[in-house]
C-alpha cells in the first residue's frame, strides 16, 4: 500500500502530523532517534524535510513512535488560534513520554516558535528547544545545548536563507508527488495574517538550484512537483540567467530557453520563466504551484501555463472576501473588479482551468451585505474547490492593532456555513460536468478504501478513482473516462 500525499492542501492546519523516516548517517548523534511531526501549510511539511536532512547529516535516524525518541520535534502553525491550540494539546501528550524518559528533548519548530519565541519556554515547561523557520541549520548546536541541560532558542529571521543547497529527504512520500520550495517569507502584510511575522521577509531561491532539485526528483521517478511560495507570482531572481552559466542541472533547459526567444542577457528570472524552466525538464513531469496572489498573477504566467501541457490547469487564487471595502481593510491591494478581471483573464487564456480559493468570513466590521458579495463572487467564479475559515484575530497583526474583532462568533460561523454550503454546491457541479469526459490521470497509488482501485488526480486537480489494471503502475499516466462522481471524487475506468 502506497501512502498518498495531498500536495495541494497548502492551507489546512487540520491536517494530521506526519512522522518522517530516514536512514541514519555517521555522526556524533549516530544511533539517536528523531521523531518529527508537522502541522500547517505545505511549506511547513517541506521544511520538515529540510530539518530531517540536516539532522540526518549529524547522525540521527528516525522513529515513528515518539515514546522511544531521543528528540521529539513538532513543526508548528500559527495561522489561526485553533492551529496553535492543537499544538498545545499535542504537547500535553508528549508530557507523559517525557516523564518516562527525562533525557528526551522536546523541540518546537516553525511559525509558533517564531511568534512566541522564548515565551514558549515559560508557557510550556516540557519544551527544551525553540527554533524559528530560518534557523534550522543551527539545530545540531541547539540539540547539543539541550543535551547539556540548558534550554536553547534560535528564532533569528534571515533575509537570505533559502536552504537552496540542502537536499530535502523525501520521506513518507509516495515517490511520485513532491513539494519544492521556491521562495520563503512574505512582504505583503495582509492585515489579518501572521505569516510575515513568522516567516520574515520575502526572498526567492536561486533558480538553478530549483531546476536541479526538480531534475533530480524527475530522475528519481517523481512525476508531479508543486512549486511552493506564499506568493509565487512575486518570485524574482536577478542574477545572470542560469542557462547562461550552463552549470549542473541547467543542461536540460539551456537550448530550449534560448529557442523561446527570451533575451538571456536580461538578469531577471520571473515566475513565468521559472515555470517554463521546470516544465521543460520533461513533458512527463507535471508541474503545479501555490499560492497565486490575485494582485500579482500576470498574463505572462497564464500564457506559459497555456503553452505547456504539463503545467497543470489549476490555479489557487485566494479571494478572501468578495467586497472591495473589506479587501481594502484586509490590505489585499486589489478590489472586487480587479479580482474578477483576473478570473476573466484565466478563463480567456486557459479555457477550462480549475480555480480554487480561500475565504475568510466575519472579518472586522464585515456587514451582511458585504458577506453577500462574497457569496455572489462565488457565483461569479464557481470555484472548483475552496478552503473556508472564520476570521481568527492573531496577536501583532495590523488588523489586531487597528480594528475591533467585532463580528460575534455565531455570526462568523453562520456566514461560514453559508459559504461552505454554496461551495459544496459548486464543487459538485464542477465534478458533474466531468462525467462522460476523458481525463489524463497520474496514478499516485491505491485508493484509500481498496487496493483493487487506483487513485490519482486529473490535470485540474480532481481526485479520480478507477479499477486497477496491472499494465499500469503508480507514476504512469492513464486516460480515464469518468462515469460518475461522489461529492468530492470522480469515479471511472481506464480507456487507454
Ligand atoms: N499566501 C497565501 C495565504 C497563506 S495563509 C495568500 O496570500 O493567499 C492561508 C489562508 O489562511 C489565507 O489565504 C487565509 O484565507 C487564511 N487565513 C490567514 N490568516 C487568517 C486569520 N487570521 N483568520 C482566518 N483565516 C486566516
Ligand atoms: Fe499572509 Fe497575505 Fe502573505 Fe498570504 S500574501 S502569506 S495572506 S500576508
Ligand atoms: Fe504555513 Fe501556518 Fe506558518 S500556514 S507559513 S505554517 S503560520
């Protein structure tokens, strides 16, 4: 049975933590056992693979059972209050293991570590190590300090760190889908959002290291990569174009990028350029990306998507609200009309492209009429999928400082239910439209319910289930005719 990953779930702090397994290496921690689990967005999961890589270098091996671990790490999310509460509850569960094994080191990584810093040590007595997202290279030293009986904290944020040279360990993976981090941090300062405080300033990763990682993944059998950033459209790298330097990893693209008519004398690599570079690795490699910011998504990116069949026709374009006044208070820097125009451009340039979104209900001062505009935006776009949340005030954000969190919980919740009900309707309508159509599906493994069925996703990111045919293995593409659907899944059979 092959584990399935859900690489598009970039926003779901409800996701279960996951334990990573890695092979030990020689080093001063040789034989010591690490347990790590992750919460939050795909970037946190991707970071855990970097952490695992760093600790593998220093000799750690992993265990899936925290009870026999020497080091227990929890990679945390701060996006909403309930995300933090889940981590605190989980930490309580680690307390018993630590009583049994007092030498065990408990570390908190990620966004909550960055937000709370050394306060964490006061609030959660069992925690020994607190490490922010830009300080993972320091982990072996911090573990040393904790071994010596002292608490250790490193929450320094960096303007440069992209971990570009670290080869993440792909563990607990199905060997087919992987995340590739292309940038870190965020400069946008949406008023509700804690990310700029927990992840620091936006910085892009050097493109050649990205293409090399993607090429290596392809050679290792991976067939679908998701390029990750909080705002991928603001990716930029202003060193000489990698095709000029002809270094390792750029061999696949040098000729092709030249033939695309691009002026290689230009120093800037945009997200559209990067997307093209990754798409050119092989037509057999599917490329996805997340997240697109409505203010920044360019026609250039849309044309690049239209040009390459292996760039999936799926865009995650969080709207947050359908009302221009609320969007202004949120500091999203676009309005309702701008967003609709971007959706029109997607429909024009990439007909049939799937679009998903994020929606927040009950943001400060949101009126009933303004909430109705979110619902009417949903009617306009008819999203394929949505992540929907009640507004949760986060300490230190612009909204927390400037605006009262004045919408009662019951109203937030009722509005959320209305948004969810509408989305369920459109998600189903979208799936119904696929019945009778043939979808190209990348087989990811067996379905969760039965190993008589394969599961994979369509280009538009819909989950498709179909009977196993021994001629086809996970990692291969098949054409599947859709015969019926449930509320969230297409069901069909292989036609080629
Ligand atoms: N960078 C992405 C979003 C990352 S956070 C973007 O700009 O679109 C993922 C989602 O969490 C956001 O899109 C938003 O819908 C939600 N979110 C962020 N802060 C929140 C808060 N304080 N309360 C409720 N939802 C929030
Ligand atoms: Fe948060 Fe806005 Fe940055 Fe997204 S773009 S991470 S919502 S500040
Ligand atoms: Fe991601 Fe949560 Fe941090 S959504 S960036 S892990 S606050």
